[in-house]
C-alpha cells in the first residue's frame, strides 16, 4: 500500500526527539515487509519472516544512545523471539489477539517511562491505540491513511526496507547524537584485539560475531 499523500509531517523537532526514552516497534509491516512464509515440517507449523539488516544496526545505534527499544506485535512467532535476542531487545510483547496497548503500557510502567517519552513505529490499525498515546507516533511509508494521519513523523522507507534505520538516523540527528554514535561504532571495530574467533569456533561464538555485525 502506498503512503497517504497528504498526512503526516516529514521533519522531526529537536525538543521532541530529545524527550524520547523508549522506541516501540511493530513487526509485520515495520520490521518486515508484512510478508509471512508459512509451512510445516513433519507436522510442525513453521513461520519465517525477512528482516532488513540495516534496521538491526539502526536499533543498535538507538541502544548505544541510551534509548530503550521494545517490540510489540500482534502475532506470536519464534522468528520474532530469535530476532529480538539477536538484537539484545529485552522488552518483547507477542499477543495473538493484537492487544498491543495494555502490553505497551506494562513495558512503560516497568521502566518508569511516561507515554509522552515514547515513540512507536506502526503501519496498520493494530498499532493505532498505542500511537494515540505516545509522544512521537511514527508511520512507515506503507502505512494505512489512518496511521499516517495521526503520525508526527512520516518515513520515506517501507517496512522491512530500511524504515527503522531511517527513523534511527533521523531521531539521532535531531538529538545531535548521530555522529558520536556512528563514529564510536566504527572506532570499536577498527581495533585488532585478537578476539576474532578461529575458523572452528563454536556456533555460539559465531552467533556473537553475527550480532556484532547486525
């Protein structure tokens, strides 16, 4: 679906950006393009999703800037659990009835964060209740008109195609933190401390390296 042509601003106010302490993310249509691969092996149902690697690095940058990241989704999927663990996201709410608002409120209360200090990136009606209470509701380019219409920031990229990375960059630029966070990332990976795992390293070690690369 194409973005609504006349709804949602495209700039981010510095004061608003600096108030954000937590960023909530929908999954299907935001972290992914909304497509779902369903199948079964020996009678066991399996669900697969495609994630954008640049979004992962954007989430890493947000966390390095001291901003908490949470996932709130209306589907229950092992894929989401694995991706959240890979990105070291602790706050994950998966509700098959898409009751996102109560789950999101619990996350905020757990960390002592007010709704006005949170952002949420959504694309469709299950996200509407959450986006109505946060200080910074954000719409991806493929969002439905109702989501775009209440957003305070409308992204140019589609879900699963770099929208979360775009948001991370725009938020940190508005806060004046983008250069600091990205340069620190490059510097950390420019030092040869001899810690690279050998060719026959364990799967756990290889997974850690993969997470570092996002």
